C-alpha cells in the first residue's frame, strides 16, 4: 500500500488551525501554511467526516469499496482512485469544497502518473479541461428526481402505475429490512440471466460486501415467503445532511415475469418523500450521450461511445438501463470522463476490466 507523506505550502488556512494534532514533531509553529499530503493517510473517521460534508456525487459513497486508494490532503479532502495496469482511475468528483478542487487536483497530478477520471460532473470536467488541458468527453447521463414534486400522475408514468397495480393484485409485500435476507441466493439466480454472468459489476457499482455501510437503506419485495427482489440505496450528503439516496444495487427474480423493479422503487421513493428527503439520484446510464459536442471532448472517443451504445448491448444492457430510468422522468444531467490521450483505447479496456464487464 502506498503511504508517502509530505508537507507542502499553500495559501489557505493554516494546517494547525484545522488539525493541530497532525503536525509532526520538529515542525515549527511559525510554518503556518503547511498541509500534510499522503496516500491512504486519513483514518476512517476522518474520511467519513469529509464524505458527509462534501459527498454530493451519486458515487461518493461507492469510493469506500475494496481495492480503492485515496489521495489525502489534510484540511482539504481526498480523491478516490484505483490503480490498474499503470494508470490511476479516479472515481467521481473529489471529496472537497468546490473552491479547493483545483488545488487538490494540481497536487494529485504533480507526479505525472497516467490518470483518467471516470463518471465526473460537468463543472468538474470543465475545470479539468480548462486548467489542466485534459480531454473531457461525455460518458453518459445521470437522472435526478425531485421528490418534493414527484408523483405518479401523467401518461408517461402509466407503466409505473400498471406495475404497481399488478403487484398489489398479486399480493406482493414491500418491506424495508436490515441484514441479509437471502440476498446471495437471489444474486446467483439473477446473474444467470445477465449478459455479464461471470461476476457482479464493480467500481462503477459498489459491491454488496463493502464494509462501510452506515446510512444505507435496503428494501425488499416478497410474494408469500419468496424473495422477489431487493434494492440497496446509498446516502448522498451535503453539509452533514442526507440530501438524496441512490439505488446502487438491485437484484430481481426472473420467476416474476411482470417485473418488480418499478413498484419496489416507487415504494422506496414514497418512503423517502414522507421523510422529507429532497432528491432521489437514479445513477448513471452509461454511454447515453447528447447529440451535441463540447469543445473539450475527444471526437473519436465520443464516436466510439455512441457506437458502443448502439451495438454493444451484447456486453451490457446500456439501452435497457437508460429506458428503465427514463420512466421516472427525472432531470437528466451529463456525466463525463477525463483523459490525457486523444484515443485512450487502453484506458477504456482497463475500465471494462476493472468493472468486470470483460
């Protein structure tokens, strides 16, 4: 495990003003503009503190999955990444204040290591292009539902109402429960129906065995005593509050032909609504990209993404996932990847490998 630690001068609040206990022996109190920087340096409690203050990306929580590393800067925050085949792949936006993003990234990129950023927001992508000269190419879209205004009315939500009525007629029960409720057996059954059957997709979707689970919610559907499906939701934070949940893991029995995803999702959404949770993040629809192009995008990469979305459903159900999420009529926002090369073929293949898609 990497564990380098260094002190660097910055023109921000003094290190000892925020974290006086981390100043090493021998550092004089007159050196007031020093920050400690290292790989995997923070304690779990420190990292959780930054997550709850700045973890507003739908994948901020997923960075706690196994095999991740963290570029930590005391008093600022961290960047989560995995390293594979000589390249660092950063997952989501940095966990820090927006005003500190440029500084955090500049420190992270000082070692000149080959680095790519995956599933990042448009404002952060713009920063990487304008300040660091990276290509920033749209990677997909994310859907955000405003729970304060959301309801089941309207012609375009007829498919949701139909599935709910069918489940109610069949006597399906929806429950929020903790612990493992036959999750493994249903997952094995579900995987046999997937295009990617060898393993569960990871990295872009956190694994179920992630150790840190604080704040997660689990909803289940039963017909009698038979488990029909489940959805695990992860919290999304801002300033210490949960502002949204995102469905990161979902599994369903192929025996229930009518489908159980829609009614189970609606049950969870109505639960969050009653609690006053502002938003539901539906997460990434990979490779679903806009027709227009931005100046920072790589034309060849954008062309490859469109081609893979159109013809690559033998690998993964890109179109099916996008269609399913679109039924909830959330606000669609662009999500990006950032890369140094004009044609990062190795990086794309590596991402698919890391995620267990190939």
